[in-house]
C-alpha cells in the first residue's frame, strides 16, 4: 500500500511539460466498487500519468492512501493535477471542491463517474480546464456515456466543433499553470 502524498505538478503526480500532450490525472474514490473502477480508469489512461487515491481501508499496492481526512485532501488534489476524476456521488464532489475553486482559467478539470462507470460527467472547467474533452476521451475509452452540459455544446454541438477547429488550436486537457 502506497502512502506517499501526491507531488506537486511537474513531478511524481504529473507527466512531462504541458506541450508534450500529457497530463496529470488524479483519480479519487471512497468505496470498494469505486476502487475497482478507478483502477480500470487508470489502466485505460496508459498514455497519461494517472494515480488512484482512496481511503486506507480500500487501498492496495496499486493505489495511494488519501493522506489525512478527505475534506482536507480536496485542495491538495486540485492544486496538483490537471484532471480530477471522482468516482463517487456528485454531491460529495461539489461540497469537496467548492471551498477550493479559484477561477475557471486555473481550476482543474473535474469529472464525476458513477461507480458502475456508465456516465462520465464534466462537472467543472469544461472549456478552459478541458473537462469536456477529458469526459469525452474517458467515456470513449471506458465505453461510457459522456455527460456534457455546456450550453454552447449542448445547443449546437456542430457549431462549437466548427468554431473550435477554425479558430482555436486543438484543446489540451491541461489548464494554465497555477500561480
């Protein structure tokens, strides 16, 4: 069982520079079923750095233990990853991340999955943080359904994709560095 704390961006909990197209994904879960899915998520993200964190009672050699209390870990997790994947109830995630939100230009992408892995919800930082792209990518790899509620994409997805292709560089799943 790995009890080390996540490292800051650019070290153990991340992979390479943003320009290399790789990013840090921190997968957080608090249940036995969640750990099973979290390991599956990490396996399908073999081209990215992905670490699974859970409670000590569910941890094993392929996971890391959430240091201290979950309520204290949210801010640390958000500061050290580009994509925070939460396999738990959306309410837990909302209450956990809320005190640590800064601005959509610096907050990490936050995804929420049900423990069965049927849905991948883009909860926070959809456009700028890359959560919409991360949700689509993860859903495709898991065979799940992405849930993206961004107005621009839900009203006219073809317009958003055309704009994105014509005006913007391909979106990366890496927000601007935190200061």
